C-alpha cells in the first residue's frame, strides 16, 4: 500500500512538471506553471524520504535534512539577491550544481553495481554527462561574468576535443566491457569528463553562451534521467527526459533566432579568424552629440524608437530609460522599444529588465514587427547595443555575423548610438553604422548620459 | 544481443517512458515566443533538479559507517537542493517582472 501511494505521488509530480513546462511557454500562465512544478518537486523529495523501506540511521536523516536546509537557504538567498542583469550566469551556475549532483551519484554508486554491466553503463553515462555539464556550466558562468574574457582556443581545438570525446566514450565502454571495479579507472574517467566540459565550452565565444547554457541544461536533464533509470525512479526519469528533450528543442529554437546553426556554435569560430578583416574595417569620422543637443532633437521628434542592449543592462539604466520614455510621451512623442531576439545576453533577457522598470509590455516590439517602422522614425536611440544593429550582418559576407537578422536602424532619419567608447561589441567586430552620416555618437555610461538627457529635457519645458 | 533483449524486457516500462517523454518535451515547448526563452530555460533548469531525489535515495541506502559515501552524498543533496530552490526562485523572480506590467 505504501509503495502504491509513493508511485501515485511520483506520477502526480511528473504531471506537474509537464504542465508546469507547458504553462511556462505562455506569458499569462508562466508564473503559476513555475509554482506548480515547484510543488511537484517538493512532493517528490518528501516522498523519496518518507517512503524509504528498511531501517535508516538517524545520522543519515540528519545529514539529508542538513543538506536540504543549507541548500534551500543558500539557493533562496542567492536567487533573491542577484541583480537581474546577472541572472543568465546564475542560471548557468544552478545548472552546474545539478550536473555535479548527478556526477557525485555516479561516483558513489559505481561500487554497488560492479559486475552488472547494464547498471554500470547507466552510472557511467550519468556521471560523464553530469561532469561535463558541471565544468561546462562553470566556464559559461565565468564567461558571462567577465571572469574569462575571450574565447580561448588551443591549436586544432576541434580535433582535440573530438578525440577526447571519443576517448571518453571508448574508455567508459571498455570499463563496462571488462567489468572493472577499479577506483582508479573511475576517477580517471571522472577527471577526463570534467576536463572535457572545460575544453568544450572554452573555445565558444561569449555571444553564443545562451545557446551553450541551454544545451548544458538539457545535458543535466539527461544525466538526471540516467539516475532515474538506475534507481527505477519514474519521477527522475520523466523530469530528466522532459528537460533533456525540451532543452534540446529550445537550444535549436535559440540557434534559429540567432541564425546560427548549432554546429557552428560548437565548432565554428565566432569572432576568430576574422581579426584581419576587422582591422581593415570601416574607418572614418564619427560625429559626436551631447545631451543638450540631443534633448532638443528628441523634443521635436514625432516618433522615437529605443534599441536597448547589454550596455543598458550593465549600466543599470533601465529605470532612467523609463523616465526618458515618460517625459517624451508627455511631450507627445511616440516611443517604443525594438527588442532583438538576442538583445542582452539571453533571449528575453531585455524584456525582463525593462519589465522590471515598469515599461509597458505593449511597447516592447519584436524585431520582425518593428523593422518596417524604422523608415517612419525620426530618431533611433541605440543604448549599449552593437552587433544587433551592425549592417555588416547584411552586407558583408566575410563578417562573422553575416546572416544574423538585425534591426534596420539605418533606415531611420537619425540614429543616436550611446556607447562608452568606440570599442567593438561582444562579437569583437567593427560596426560601420557608427561612421554613417546619419549616425551621431553619444559617448558615456548609459545611466549617466541618459540622466543628463532627462535633465536637459526637463529644462526645455 | 541477448543482453540487449533482456535489458529491454526488464526495463520496458522505463523505455516506454523515455520515448514518450521525448515527444512530450518537444510538444510542450512547441511555439514558445522568444520573450519567454530565458524564463523557460530557467524553469527547465529547476525541473532537472529532480536529480536531488536520486541523491536522497543514495543517502538513504548508504551504510552509516561509509563516511566517504555519506560525505559525497551529503554534498550531492546540497547541490541538488541548490539547483531546485535557486532554479525555481530565480524563475519566479523573472516572471514577477512580467506580471508587474498590469
């Protein structure tokens, strides 16, 4: 009877995961979907503890509760305190923790199943995938954080990585085949998997990190599913496979939004091998504009489109930009925001940031909807965005971002670009937009210059 | 070959679940707007934290005198919980931002 209830709860938990994920893909139901899945998760965790058969020492219970309590407090506080701009790297961090958890399970369980080749295969697969996901996520975290600045590539890194990957597979297969119970082999495999995770993500450019995190996310799901297979635990299996499958699709959808095939993300050199081209890139004079002149220009415009980018997020300028919007609207200027699918560091990241500062949802326009509007726009204000407005994506087949859909800001009557300096954007390439006749540069920290701009606008009244 | 057939026979329910869940996962994500990619990824991230259940089962089946296994298991439960709690809370915070607009 006990066991039946256990399975019913696991079944219900699985259903909450499916429904939760379904609801998460719709803006209206997303929040409830997340809560629903959370409830299912708590139920699954309690069930696992309560319905354990046989005697369990109080030491074990104590350790479990202590670990859960500590994990809850640390997880809760970290998630509550993180700035919204730092959110993508936090997701990566949490993903890595799940991967590490799966890897540790494999590390411990290995001894208990020596001789059972099927179980050993499942254990090793879970351990290897979990380890790769762990170190890979840590590197992705460090990259988004700015701790690792550039893509680091060893000579022939593609071949090297492929050899290591095949090596991992062969080594694990050999361990299963020989039925070895040797700890040495287990630890060598563990270390090699950790190493592969690092080498796998290290050469990938920062702009592609969202895709990588999504991919590693589905890896961790897969690792969890292998754990479910090992324990014959359905809720781990359903949850893991669900995320593995949905995560893979999400990865592909993201790739499509960026017009970058997954293969190119993993094996391609984004921003590398084109350094020669960028050095010979567009040169010329840039026109500068100050806040006071710009204030006048904006004051007499009819239609203004703001293009926010990661620079806005870094400068925490989302509240100032809302203030600017309010003032302009009061003066009868029509203001909307053009959101590139990969604005910020992750798809949807910019929407979250702007929503935080109460920008109305309807004012955030997606790329395909707003592109035809630029021609009727008086002023486009590009704040901390660069690659997503780079015309080279359309005109220069040698450019690494060639083919990526961009916002057609060049069609507007005037284009103001706010940047801290003339340094190239995340993809590491020059932007000829800055040298165009219609373009004026507004140099400085986004929050600072936009505050000045707002002050100037107020003074104009 | 016999091993494989045996494996399938023993685990056929599990294999059914795997195959069906792959399709469910694809169906569920279907037509998600780009705006929701980040919260969705974050939510999925929290859900794979279900691996913590495995860590709990591991602990429950470990002998109290196997200190290495207990130590690693405790760390695994901690990390898994971190994944679950952090994942759900951060997703909730993201979605909170969307809701405020009304």
